[in-house]
C-alpha cells in the first residue's frame, strides 16, 4: 500500500522532530512547510492526501476547497481546539477532520499555575531587576494564595486539573460549566455557581473552555466590571474568549491585579514567530505589553516533551488509519 502524503503547515523544528520520531512516523511521506495554512497558501501544496494543521492555520471554506482540489481527504489537527476549521465546508468537500482532543492537560494546567505564580510574586520583574543588580523589593508585594478564592470557567480536562492544583494550595474553588461534573466537584470540594457569581466572588478567574460563537468575548466589559478590585485573570484557552479592548480599559482603570495570557485574540501571525527585528503593528498587543501586571506567553502552555510526543503519536496513527480507510482513534474525529 502507498504511503499517505502529508503536508504539514506551520511547522517548527519541535513539530518536525516529534512527528518524524513518532512510532511508525516513517510510514508517512511528509512535506513540512513553515508557512501557515490560509486561503492564499493552500494552493502551494499539490498531490497530497493529508493537511496537517495547528492552532493558527486557517482552514476556512476557500482553503479547504483548494486543499480538496490538491487531493486532501484528511485534515489532521495537531491540537484540541478547532475554532479555526470550517467543519461544514470540510464535510462538503469530503474531508475527514481529526484532532488531538487531549495530549497533556497537565502541561496546560501547570503553565496556568506558572503564569499565576509569576504574576502574583512578580517573578518576571524580580528576574530582570536582579540581573541589573537592583536588589530592591519595591513594587514586588504579592498575596498569599492560601485562603483565596479561585474561579474556574470550564471544568473539562484542563480546568479540573487547575482546580485540583488550586485546592492543593489551600484555596477555595468555585466553578462554572454548563455540564457540571458533580461527583468530581464533591470530591475536590469545588462549588459550581452561575458564571456571574464566579466573576464576582473569585480573586483569580481562570478560563478553560473552548472558543465557539457562544463563548466569544465571554470576558467582556460587564464581566470585567464584576471582578473584585485587584483580581487576577488567566487565559490559556483561546484569545477571543476575552474582549481585548475591554481588558485594556479595565487595566487602565487599575481595576485588575494582574492578567496572565498564553493566548491573544489576534495572535495569528504573531505568536510562534520571532518578530524581534520588526515593528509590531498590533496596537492592542503593544499596549498590553506595557502593563507591568500583564504577563504574556506565546501560546506555549502545551509545550512539554510529553505533550509533543502524544500529539505526534495520535496524529501519525490517525493519518495511517484514515489512509487505510479505518476509523480514526476514538473521540478524535470531528
Ligand atoms: P475540554 O473539552 O476537556 O473542556 C472544556 C470544558 O468547557 C467542558 O467541560 C465544557 O462543558 C466547558 N464549557 C463549554 N462551554 C462553556 C461555557 N460557556 N462556560 C463554561 N464552560 C464551558 O477541553 P480542555 O482540554 O480542558 O481544553 C480547554 C481549551 O483549552 C481548549 O478548547 C483549547 O481551546 C484550549 N487549549 C489551549 C492550549 C494552549 O497551549 N494554550 C492547549 C490545549 C487546549
């Protein structure tokens, strides 16, 4: 049987290494592309069976139409979120779409805590200061997390782990999810509440839900207004869950204690890239970067060795299965 031919978009060295190293990865004829998939780049690939994409590739109707014409019958997402894929267009073009629903919720949960601890104890500022031989503690006062209330929006794989870690710090945890997991909540003493109460009651609000038309700008001016003065907002899920304009307004009003972001509404074309020799055109991101109490990482919550190898394992297995006309791994087909 012929090898499946897979065009991989938005490839970084760690993607290539993990895909090639994945079990049976050698049975796939790879072509690696550093550019992202979008309507204009889709035409660059010819005679392929699989398009393999990540979070900032844009698989819209036009891109999918072009890929289908190039022979693509399988779109393999190397991520969990699929807000960047037009699923109905994929169906129309006979393209099977798979994803990696869970590669390491621990990686994402632990990064959420890294953001929180760094922000709260001003480690990002202390690190730079000490390197400049400035040993002053001025402006570095944090708070005890112990005894504070954390609010977790979305208690799926990642949110549940984050809530459990918060509990380990001796925090109270409240949560909101349209599909509450009552047994888990009783076990870890997590209190489900209406979403508005989570924003009102929590000292730290952490987002762990998918981006859908319903959840876009879930954190808006109204909900930011409900937050306690000095509260911390964490978003490691998808940028557009937060209305960036409203967030900047709340920060300028000195309303928030801190904001930790691993994702940004307009991150496509910026995150994952080295733009250190360029001008930053995005004024909202530029403004966010000026606040001392905002900490931004470039969509790296997933980036652990364990997560990369699980992404590669599931992706390569599904590429081979779909090529053999077998069903993809359980729960991976969209
Ligand atoms: P999951 O599917 O296990 O859990 C999502 C939870 O959100 C579910 O329990 C669902 O019921 C809940 N939910 C849906 N709509 C909601 C709403 N309106 N309000 C409150 N809860 C709602 O997903 P998982 O694995 O926990 O990941 C969450 C998100 O994190 C993903 O959708 C993805 O966008 C993002 N992510 C980010 C990564 C990064 O590197 N920064 C890596 C992996 C995922």
